[in-house]
């Protein structure tokens, strides 16, 4: 039997996921790009893993390009990108 996955509240985005999610911080409505800064499509796996983790959500369905995942950043995504205090700082706070 497979071990249960960690909850999304404890997981952190990978560097690729965080880079994609950060693009939504300054966009109206938190819109996330379909293409990276080099004009290449963002990997579907990156998008789907962010959707599954709750860091992004489908915004709308594009009938002209049904394979495109048009997404926006969620509040959970913003929280996942927020800097967290180091363990040493947490111990000092207690």
C-alpha cells in the first residue's frame, strides 16, 4: 500500500513551480502565464501539480485551445510563496 501524501499545507513548491506561480503575483486576478520568459509553453506537469496542490486554479476554459490550461494563483499559492522563518528563528520565538 502506498504511503499517504503529505498535506498541501506542509509542501513547498519546487523551484519550477514557484517560478511559474510568482508570475501571478503582479498580474490582475493572479493570472498565470501559458508561456515562460523564453516563449516556451510552461510544462503541463508543472501546471497540473500546482492545480493538484491547490496553489493554482482553472480560470476558464478556452474553446479555441481546449488543451491550454488557463489558470490563476490562489490564496494557498500566495501563502506557499511567502517566506517562512527558519527553524532557528522559530525556536527563538518560543
